[in-house]
C-alpha cells in the first residue's frame, strides 16, 4: 500500500507540472522498447500514436517477473537451478492505454499521462513438496532440486497506470522515463521504466492562426 501511495504522489506531481505547458504538436507514430525494475523486473514493447490534439493511444505487451514468494527458504535448485535461477512468478499481459500529452516549449521534453486496461495471465510455483525418490545408479553427474512443485496459471483483467516523461533528442530517436503500475486481482507490480523510442516523435508544429 505504501508503494502504491508513493506511485500516486509521483503521478499527481507530473499532472501539476503539465498544467503550464504549451499546446501539443502534430500527429506522431512511434515504437518503444522498455526495461524496468522495482517490485518486479519487466520488459515490454509498444506502439504509440499521439494526435495533433494531444491525445495518446498505446498498445503494449509486457513481461514481468520476480522470485516467487512461495519459495521455501531451504530450496535448492540443483545443477540447472543454479544456472537458470529459482522458480519465479511471471505475468505476461497485453493492454491498451489512453492518455493526454503535453509538450514543453523546447520540444525536447514531453509528458504523457496515460492509463488503460490489460489482459493476461500469471504463472507461479505452488504446492512445494519433497521430490519422489528416483533410482540411483552410482555416480550422478547432475544434482536435482530438493523440492518438486506445480505451476499454477491464472488469467486476469487489470488496470495499468503508466505516466512517462519522453526525451525526443531528434525527430526520430529518443528515450523515456516512466512509472508503471499493473493493478490486478493476482499481484500488483510497481516499476520504474526506461524506454527507447524510434519513429515519428515530434510531428509538425501547428501554425498559429
């Protein structure tokens, strides 16, 4: 709850800053790849459209993961567990977000305050138990995990809040810094994201009448 409160405060600060920015530029269409960290690690890909009136639409797919909280403290993954890590909780979602964009006078920085809905699934290890005994043939080249478990999979619909600050260094290439909350009945990942932008980032400046 504390993390969600801090996230909301940051979003409200961004909204206050945007109130004094100038009118938006022309239509823009671009792609974005993101990577983030927080309660989970995430990676995502999205397509963005910004209208000349300053409204944004984003279609995104996101992968989020962290070490499972159900993992026994004495869990040992064996030979391959040491390579690939312990079993994790993973969320894979696709979503549509709508937002409002405000450009700064420099045209190098803009704020995109957006939110939307997503649909996806979560997988996590459950029902940890001692492994079934297996026949021994003397020397063992590989060690096995000290627990067996089942993988649970559940589908869900959630709400995404994803305000960003975009840095459009050129007309076609830029970076972004944002906050992301995936609010759903199963788990609530909160992350800080860095993104790479490529496409038509600035559009054409509207002429004054």
